[in-house]
C-alpha cells in the first residue's frame, strides 16, 4: 500500500531542492510575522530530516522550506543514537509526520574519520567522538578492506552509512516500525551534494531511477 501523503511531501521537497539548485527562493519559504504567529501554539511538520550537523547542509535551505515545514534532527554522520531515535519517534508520534529522510552528504568528515580510524587504526580524540565513529564503523568496515581510490571508498561508505541509519530507524523502534508496516510512515535515504546542491534520493524511493537519469 502506498503512502500518498508521504509521496506528495517527497515530491514537494524534491521541487524545493530544484529551486535551491537553480538559485530560486520561494515566497512561501520566507519567514513572516504572520507565519511566526501561526506557529506559536502548534506545529505540523511535513517531514522529519535526520541529517549531518555539517554547517554546509541546512535542510530548510536545501529544500527551500520555511518555518514549521520540517522537524530537523542533526548529528555528525547522521547516526542513530538513542536520543536521536527518540527525537524522530517524538515527531512521528506527536505530529503524525508521514515521512522521515536520512540525509548524508558528500565529503562528510565523520565518514572520513571513520575510514581513517579503520584503515590506520587511529584513536578518536575523545570518547564522545569515538561513539560516533563506532556507530558508523559497522556499515563501512567491509568496504575499507577492498582496494581502490579513496574518493570511491568515501562515496560508497557514505551511502552505506545512510542505508544503515535508514535500517535502524525502520527496525530499531517499535513506534516507527509499526507505522511503516501500516503504510503510515515512509523512511528513505538521501545524499546532498556539496558540489551541486542537489539531493539524490535512494534506498527504494520512487524517484530513484528517474532522478538518476536526469
């Protein structure tokens, strides 16, 4: 069964990203006093975005959205730790948000640090940073064993980490898994390109094949 609401929001976000790529800003995305006032008592975000905390990847700007449109959870490496999972659960359970997007990006420092830690057996500068590395490592350990250019390794590691986070959201929470099973929630992966500004959706989204052909 399709989640038509989630698909509609996904199309809207894709259109917003195309505006961003084209250096166009929607009037609806601009903050106004009336919009701020309307959101004081309640919110109804259309999507939850679990993204990297990199300063170059602000979800609201990347998707040309405005106040109240997105519930954004940001952490280095877009990993799924308990408090971050809880944040996603809160939005889905409280607001009935039908779409969750895990968005990684090119040239991710957390991915590069994890690859270096595995290849060079380096130690993270703190326990907290090491926690992020250890959460990424299972998804990329097999990849670092192969030969090939570093750029390709980092690209594949980024995709693998996004897919791992998507999988943890789909199957690591009874709240989220139940809604996915009942087609009330769609959880998808995406990668933001620092170079082009484009967001590529993948991990089984209906736009994957069409977008790749553009």
